[in-house]
């Protein structure tokens, strides 16, 4: 099918850039050195491509993502890299399930929900989830006393991964991982899980890297000069042309907006409305033209769309359901 | 069902505030004086409540919304208040369908798609869709020459509806409607469709007001001192507690972020991640507590959720599918 046959807005994945990204990452981080994060794409068909690139361990951010991956037969080693208080849906899964815990309450929830394995989630500098490093050992003891297998630790340097200056990223990753290693020495286990696309080749302390954005990329990560290419676009149709501007049919419900406006090559984006993008093109466009819009943040963009279309040139080669949306 | 049984994040509609909003609006704008905009809620069950309040004409922003409303038997008079270049799905609907047109291309698309009625969309100051006022008459002539019934004009004063100062809203609404009235004199027809929640009682020039946000409301519209109450919340669970902050399980995929962060009463929101909200509560919270988060922008918030739960106090009285999502 030609992309001109797609109703707009439509999520496009440039197959060449996507394949490049998977190849570049799997050459840098082979097999289980990478634990791809499915939250970035929420798509089991895309995850199957990551399996084909050699990665069979995954991490998820929601119970729904865990359920969908298990159902798709991708449950060889699933980590819910997030805290939950009702783990019953996890205990029921036909998959190897590990869940992050950072408090006595989440340890109890894991045990009560029938989960068998946990990682101790450690705060390494980002004010979000994770216990203080010096409490990790005690939490591991509690988990083991409840019959849980403690596989190790995780600690996400989320305050570091987006810093544009590489030397600063390197220094702050080391500082964060010092904390995680200290916690690991108290916890034990084989796993030290950390990192993201922005630190995938910097974080050499972790045994596995939780990167997700690398596969599709966005304009926020594009500032970091990583070897990954922009593979994700929103196809839109010009529906109206005004004096010095034009309007396309992709808006606030087609783009995650927390990192700012999406961008259009050769144009200045003025503003985004619910179903409209008003932009000033540098060369004239006409009603009916198709444009490609680059999202500022991949994860909350994908979460708005029911499907994504893999394209080579102007040809749609595959259509994938974004089947891990919701909670 | 008690709301404590809901998995989080979950979209809540406070029934008392919602009923108040519907009553306040239908007392101000009776029957067809209001054409509720379904883009704000994307929910046919909610639209059915608007019908019960006396409004049977609706406007939509997408073809999918039009299809869903028709399928739900709410197609007595549906306006697609947006431009489309492929109107074939509209021509097939079992409903009275009117579509906005602002160019020869969109007139031809409407005729080719089997649509029978149009409104001439006029630019009244917002740089988005709409033809220049002095081209409206010519476009109406073209539409009639193609066999289309021209019902009148529409022109959205979207640059005005959110201005906090009422006197300025009044003045700029008048300026915008002067343009629309001038265009209407060239176009003819019975309909002058305009307005929004921010100008619902100011815009006395339009024959019908296209308001949507009034039913659920958000923090952006709350600044305008309108008689509508906040009815929409996201229920979240505290999953982690740190030093001076806590983390709840509702993030970028649960909130439209273009108007900034959502808010939590009695707390300062620090930042929002994909599935997390980090906030500093003014009084201590503990892991497992439930909090209510108020979205900054209703429309792109609702579009992330599969369903919304109508609540009275802590009791869920109904659950509605958000069945008009996608395109």
C-alpha cells in the first residue's frame, strides 16, 4: 500500500532508520546486556523485532504492558520496572515476572500477588521511585523473608540521561552508579539494572541497560548526538492554507506535548490545537499536501495511536497494532 | 463499586459537578442554542446525557467522532467543524451530516464524498482553518453549484475564548463576530455557528454555540470564573514516598500536557514522567494512599483513557467507554 492511502494523522516508522537503530544498539549491547523498555513503543510487533535482534529480556512500566508481552509469547524474562500495590494480575501471568520494590508495602504486595522474583529499586538521584541506598539491604532481607527471590537491584539515572553535555552525563552516571553498586553490595543477586538511551554506552556499571527510545527516537533525544536516527513521524494532511501559514490535521491528540511542540522540516510550527497543527512553511504548500511531523517525545506520542505503519520510501510494508496502551 | 476497587490511573467524573455543569449550560443556552462539542469528551454515553439536557445537535472534530455518534444513534444533526479532504466515510453515515469547508478543495471533497450539507468556515482572527471573510460568498456559490446545501457559516474565536479578562473577551468576540456576520450576509443560510465555553454567554451573535469543555472542565478554563465546576479528575495511587516528596502512578500518558502540569490539591507538583507524578504534599501521605489529580487540559487528557467512571462520593455509579478516540 502507498502511504497516500493512509487516513491521517498516521504514525509512521521509517524502516531503514528503525533497522539501523536496532542494529546499532544490538552491536553495542549484545543480547541480555540490553533489556529493551517497551514503554517507549507499546507494541508487541516491534518488540518481536527486538527479539530478532537478540534481546529476549524486556522491561515494562505498567501491568498492562506486562500482560500484553506475556500474551504475545514474549515473556521469557519480564521486569516491571515500576512499583505496584496490587500485583495479583502479575502473579497470574504465564511468564517469568520480576517486579521492582522500594518499600515494605510493595514487597508485601509482590508476595501477596503471587510474584516470585523482585529487584530492589534504589534511588540514585532522581526524585522518583527507589529506596535510599542504605535501606536496600534491609528491604532485600524482608523480601527474602517473605519467600521472594531477590535478583539484584535497579536504579534509574533519569536525572542524567537527557543532559546534552556528554562529559557531564559521564560524571553524573558514575555518581549515580556508585550509589547503586553500594546498594547492590548489601542486596546481592546477579542483576544491576539501570540506564537509558542517553547513557547506553556510558553506563558500564550496570549488568543490563533499560533503553527504549533508541528504536524510534524523538527530537528531545536528537540533541544528544547519539548514533540513533529519527524513525518516528506523524503523517498529516494540509487541510487549509492561510496568509503565511498552513494547517495540518495532526494536533494535541497525536503528539505528547511535554517536551514542547513537534517539528516540521523546512517550516516553523506556530501552535498546536486539539486536531490541528498551524505552521509557517518556508516554501508554499497546498491543500491536500502530506507532511511529516517529528514528535518531541516518543513515548506519550505513541500512546495516542492505535497503530503504526512501517514504511520504506512511500510504501507501507507492515502495520503494527500499538497493543500495550492503557493500564 | 467503591472507587478503591479501581485500578489506577483512572478517569473520574464527579457526578454532582457534571450534572451542575449540564444544568447551568442548558439553562443559559437552551436546546439548539448549544451544539455540544464532543471532542472534549469523546464519549457517546456522556453525549447521551447532553441529549437528556435538551441538546440534540452536536459538533465533532474528527471523522471517527462523526462515525461513533451516528452509530450510537446520536446523528440527528452532526457538524464536522473541521476540514476534510476525504469525505467518503461521512457520505456513508446514517445521520444528518454537515461539514465545514474553507477552500475549493474541501468543497469538492464534500461533494465527491457524498456529503449533502456544508457550512462555510470563516477565519475570524485565529490563524487556523477558515477562509477570509470576503471569500465566503464565492465559496458558498461554488458549493451550491456542486449541489451542496449551504446551511450558513461557522467561525471560531479560538484566540479569544481563553483570555482571562472578561471585558477583553467581550470586545474581541464582537470584533470576531463582526467578520462572521459580514461573511454570513454574503453566504446566507440559517446557521451562524461559533463560540466555546469561554464565550458561551458573551457570543450573542451566533445562532448556536460550539462548547465542549464546560461539561468536564480543567484548570485552564478554571481561571475564567465561569459558573462551571471541575468535574474531571484522574485517580492515582501513591506508589512511593521519598524525602519531602511522593510519587503517584499517573503520568504523561494520563494527562494532556500542553497547558502544563496537572495539579494536586494541597500539594506542589514537581514533574511528570511517563507513568509517574512526583509531588510534594503539604501533609504526609503514605504508600497506598489514593489522590485526585486535576488535569490542565481536558480534551487531550480524555483522549488517553479507555473509559471514565462517574462517581458520587466514593462510589462508582456508571462506567462509560471513551469510544470516539482515534481517527
